[in-house]
C-alpha cells in the first residue's frame, strides 16, 4: 500500500507556486508570507521536506510537459547557438551589412539572434541641409557560453582525476575555448554586425 501524501498547508502551497517561478527558495518564502529576516531559513527548511519536494517535482514535470520542454530541446538550442554562423542571418561587404529578411532565414537561424535594433539620426548641416543616418544592429547569443554548456554536457570539464590522454584532450579543448573567446572579444571590439545607411 502506498504511503499517504501529506497535505500541503496554504503557506506551503504559496511557497511551491513562488518557487517554481525562479527556483529561489528565499524569494519563495517571502512570497509565501514569511518575513525577510527568516525567509532564507524557511526556504531552506521547506526544500528539505519530502512532501514539498515531491509537490515541486510533480508541478514542475507538469509544467515542462505542458510547454514541451525537454533536455534534448534545450541541448539542441544550445548547440544551434554554439555552432551557428553570423552568415546565416546577414551578409556583408567591405562597406555595408545586409540583414537576411526573416522570411528568407533558413530553418531556425533566428535562434542565433539575441537582439535586432535600428535607429535613425537626423543631422543638420551649417547650411541647413538635413540628412538621416540609419544604424542597424544585430546581436548574436553568446557562442562561448553555449559551447561551454555543450562541453559540460559531454563531460569535458570533469573535476575527477584523468589519464594523460584525457588531460591532453582537455588541453586541446581549453585551447579551442580560449581561441573562441579571443574571436568573440575581437568581434565585440569591432562591434556586432552593424551597418550605416
């Protein structure tokens, strides 16, 4: 016979609902009505109770299923960012940058984009003539961060003792990540893909 599930009281229910928003136990305890002075301790205690852990897992699993969030989908998005190319969303010459229209983007290339912005500035010369300069900017998601997440998923950053061949492989990985970081820093210095019209 299955063990009887302990009923949740009102504060526990409020804690669980708040906890599932940002997974911060202290904030959740505050939202459940506990004072700031004890919220940290209450949050810690709540997460140690088996019936609360079980309720959080049930509600979270239900939410993940509802939104079709899977580990595979998350890893796919990280891998798209890690291995996607700026060439998938824009083209450039020595004098200008051209954004590929959204309708013409291949598959899910939009996953690579963090931000797109456009600004116009009007200038008036001393003669009273005006000209407008349009500045467009496209910002990609952090490729290095996505590479790190993928590498961790593959177990590339284990803290366990490793054989010399594993250490050599890790050294190669570190060199690759440092090179990727240098490329990112260079791109950041040069600015994201911007074009002036």
